[in-house]
C-alpha cells in the first residue's frame, strides 16, 4: 500500500498519472457507502478507482458470480469493492446494493464505475441518499503531462487570487494541442485518428442496440462535430442529419448517456434581458470532435474562424473537471440579436466567472468589452473575468478582467512547473 499525494493506493502502482478528481474520489469514500464514478468509456475511471479498491468485480467477466446471489457475494468481499461497468448487471444490482448499505451504511463500501447511463432506472431511484456521484472527464492537458495533483486555475480564481502580471513570457500554446485526445489510450499513439474513428463507431452501435439506425447516429455525430462551440436551433441539427425530431431526441439522449455530448446551457439571470436559450454544442473531447468533422491541423491553420470554435472547445475540456471540483455549472451568454456574447460562464453559488476565448496572443480592452458588460450587469455577483488567449503573458484589461494565457487556464504541466521552479 502506498500514498501518492493525498490518495491512498491499494495496488502500489507508481506509473499513475494523477487526476484532478482523485482527491474528491478519495474524500467521497469517507462520506458515502456508495460512490458512482461515471464518464465516457476509456476516460480512466477503472484505473483511478481500482487503486482505492480492496476487491474488484469486473463486468462482464464476473457477471455470473455477481448475478447468482449479489447480496451474498458482495457482502463477503473486502471493501471498498469496485464494480466495474456496473450497468451490465442491470438496475437490479442497485436494489441489491440498497439493501446491503441499509443494513450496514458505513462509508466506502462500494465504487461503481459506468460508461453508459441506463435509459431508465424504473419508477424510483434506489440509491437516493446512499450514494455520491462523480464524473471523470477526458484528461486535461495538465493531467496528460503529470500535473493533475496541482490545484487548478478555477480554485485559485474563486479563492480571490488575482493573476500574477507578467511581461515577455514566451507563448507555450500550440494548435496541435487541439488534436491531442484526452482518452488515456491515445497517449502513446503517434496519430489518434484510428482510435477516435473506432471509438465513434462503437458509440454509434449503441443506437443499434437500442433499436435505432447506428449509421444515422454516426452521421448526426459528424454534423454535431461541425457545429462545435455553436449555439444553434435543434431543428438545424436534425435537418442537417436527415432525421426527424423524435430521432434527434433519442440520439441526443444516447450521446449524453454515454457522456460524449457536453453541451453548455444558456445562462439565466433576471438582470439580463433578451438572452438566447440555445445551448452551445460540445463534445467532451476536442480531438474526437475534430476527427468526426474530418479536420486536420492544416484545416485549422487555413480557417481562423473555424479554429476559434475548436479552441473554445479545447478550453472547455480543460475547465470541465475544474468546474466539477468547485461544484459549479458551465453556461454561456448570448443575446438574442447576437450583439453580446460571453463564451464561458462559470456559476458557483452566487458567484460568476466569465471567460472569452481568443485566438490572438495579445488581447486588448476591446476583446474584454463583453466581459465588462457582464460585470456591470451582474454587479457584485461577477467575481472575475478572463480573456483567454494563445500568448504567454498575463495582464489586467479592466477592473476584475484579465488577459490570461490558455496554458494558465489549462493548468501546470511539467514544462511550466520547471519554469516556475527556476
């Protein structure tokens, strides 16, 4: 048994890349008898969870033992017990777990990992008040480079820390970052496209398993990938995909239950008028979206506007695990006439952070004008705003509004830690 950071590891592994969620996962096991760890297939849920488990039930391998007498089988195992891909045993398993933890509610008994939400749990949800649910997202740039155990950008922003002003720091951003997938299996691959194409095909098979056309789901995914970071009416999506409204609703449900779709809802506030209600469309992994849209690095260089959409998607991929950690909600602001737009709004309780993503490397006060508008509209609710750019320097643009490099928002990597340590 070995400790890595604040995480107690049962398997003694030393080659693990820390995840931003590790501390929350360990803490959840001290407070709840059941921890559900959701997220897209291949995001690293099993790798993280098994390091905390004393017993492992791996589905479908162990399905026969589990389903024969789940209460007896699970009660005999040393906790924490990992049940991997629990949904393969069906929702009856949750009722068995309910009975076990009602009899013995001590924290840290079970970890359930799953990559597909069931279409329905039945008339009631058996784990209400018995489980904590966490989501593991595709890896961030910092996690891929070993910086997952460091406090993330949003944590310090909400703590009221103002950025450190810099001058002359070289830009670290590389457009190739957008093509680097957050699925751990791709780390050693010179080109992740074959993996990502196969991954998309595997997800589309879900439609066939649920009685729908898998080829049409794949086509819908490709349409959505071309609309990355755009707020569009749903009708535009189903018409472009050559499907009807009912089929679109079913496909949208599948993509959200497999945790691949990560739309950001429209921000709501009675202080702001005439806001559009359309969500912005995002995939959980930017490289997957680029693969589905059949876009390569040269395409991004050729079209700055298009590159800007996927750059925003990349920034959101860095932010989602951070937002989860601080208990926040990701939204966006766009007025109905399109005159005002803030790419990313993070709401944590009564506090609001705003972020604008810019392809340029030296943003000016003009680039901050929508954040200033949001600041003035929200008053004290507005904590700080950031124009996130591709350059290297951090500097103020207005009261409570800063220019910050993407590398700062993404979090510290090995390179930036080495620079910081001198």
